[in-house]
């Protein structure tokens, strides 16, 4: 590669980075709204339509689409933040929360895909639906923690140091919520594995 090509590639890379940085806050707000809508639909999926005859649509469909929307949105938020602040994923308290939330979302989506027909035909125990709705609220709380820690305060003192103390306290609470979410998803997995009726 010639030095002219390297220079043009470097200039293009800096232009793209500058464009992403100027539109970062708008992108994060848009993805945040997608995340909120995804959790809202996932939490209230049981009262919507069900195909009890064939299992083609119903609660599992809504959970899969809702959580995939949330998953893509959270991934994009973390990616945009990592592009604009390269040390974001390494040094921020959001890292563990974000990765744990993404892991739990992937687990829930795969579980709903595995038992897609059973969940849509409503032949799973009623307790599964209650745990699923409660898990949606816990995951929404985890995502809320991600949103409030996206822009960590500077270490200049004053209100920023108070905010850092608050974020550390919330981080401890969020770790408890992550643990509780993990237990709830594990219970859902056990319910579907052990107590659901087979479908022909």
C-alpha cells in the first residue's frame, strides 16, 4: 500500500469517526427507545393473541422479536460508545452489566426458539408466564443501569464525585438484579425442560 493510499484511508477513517461522534447522542437515544419498546412488548406479551391450535404466533414470537430488538439496540449502543470512547468497554462499570444483559437476552431468545410451539400454544405451566414477565422487568432495570452509566462523570469533584458514589452504589444493586435475573431465567429453563407437555 502506498503512502497516498494510507493517508486517504486514514482521512476517511477520521471523517467516519467524526461523523459517528457528532451523531452519537442521537443514535444512543434512538436505540434507547427501541430498547424500551422491546421490553414493554416482552413484559405484556401474555395478554396478546395466541395461536393455540398450531403455535405459529403468540407469546414466544413476541418475546423473540422484542428481545432481538433489545439485543441489537444494546449491542449498537455499546458499539457506538466503544467507537467514540475506545476505552469504554474496558474501563466502565457498564461493561459487566451490558455483557450480562446481552448474555441473558440470548439465553431467553434461544429458549423461546427451542420451545416456540409449546409456548405459543399455551401448553406450558402458568408459572412460566409469570417468571417470564418478571424477568422482563428485571432486564429492563439492568438496561436502565446501562443507560444511566453511559456517560460516566469526570473526576473533577463536586457533583460529579457524588454521582460517582451513586453509580457505585447502584452498581452493587445492579449486580444483585443481574444475579436475580439469572436465577429467574434458570427457573424458566427448568420449567420448560421438565414440566411442559409434548406437542405432536
